[in-house]
C-alpha cells in the first residue's frame, strides 16, 4: 500500500504524458503535468480524458442540439447546397429528409417524386420516403398508392413502419374496415404498443367496444409489468389505454 502512495502519482504522471503526446495535446499539458505532478495529472484527466470517455450518444445529441440552436437553418442550407452541387440521389434524398424533419412535406414530396424516374423509378427506399411524406402531408390516397407501388416493385419488402403508415393512410381516407384489418396484422409483430393501441381505437370506432376494452386492458397489464424504460417509451399508448378504460 505504501508503494502505491509513493509511486502512484509518478505512474499517473507518466500515463498522462504518454496520452498527451499520442493525442497531440502536448502544449500546455506537458508543462502542467510535469511541474504540478498530482494536480496537473488530475486536471488533465478531468479536461481531456474523462470527456472522451463520457462522449457518447447523449453528448453527440447535446452537441447537435447546440448547433441547431446556434444555426437553426444550417443543416437545411447544407443539404440544399449538396443537392444542388452534387446532384446525386443520396444528396437529394437527404434534402427530402431534411424537409420532412422541418415539416415541409410538400417540398419533400416534390423532391421524392423528382427522384422516382429512370432506373430509380421503382426504388423501395424512395417509394417509402415518398409515402411517408405524402402521409404526413395529409395525402392518404397518395401514401397508399406509393406503398402499393413499393410492394409491387419488391414483393419481399417488409417494414413495420411502412405497414403502420399504410394502415394509417387507410384510416385517413375513412377506409375503417380495411384499416382495422391492417392494424390487426400489425399487432402480430409491431414492436411496442402503438399497433395494439391503434387497433383497439379502430375497434372502438367501428363499434366493437368490448373487444376494444379487452385489448386496452392487455396494453395496461403489459405496461404495468414492464421495465421502467419500456413504460417510459410507451407512455403515450399507455395513457390512451387507461383513459379508454375509465
């Protein structure tokens, strides 16, 4: 134990100097670590090492949020420049996604429609992007048509998100019976409680009150016994189910 107290600060100092040299952080850290042996090493760990260790998804998201606040239209302008200067399908698709994120669904639809030509006319990713933008823009019929075209172009395409948009597009058009059937199919494999909740709400809407209450009770029971992170993620659907059972 005595050796640890005696040589520990020296070993820490050596490790910090090696780390600083390897990472190009020699000035002014080498002098601080060398002339303030323990304090300098601890300061180096706090300023240079720990942030690297802690840097992860939350830190990246925080940085992204700060950049967005400082320059709210920066990513949009960059996407527009890339689409204009590069002109590739990927750059234009990124621009369409940026429009969707900002609620400019008309613009997103226009970009996607412009991409669906030639060899990309039946591209599943572009058709799905178009369908999503159309649905968000309130065009249920357009979204349904785009997803039908996607399924025709690629019969093996499978996506729970696309299936959910399809069911909601039917509901948006007032095709309640068809939407009910799609929601029923979704409950078999959709991750989370949204599909079951929408299925129950559609049953309620079409007059199957008792059956709807049964599904709402299943949702509540499932959430009551679930881990906290799952309950938090599914709070919206749990709140709807509990309100429906009052």
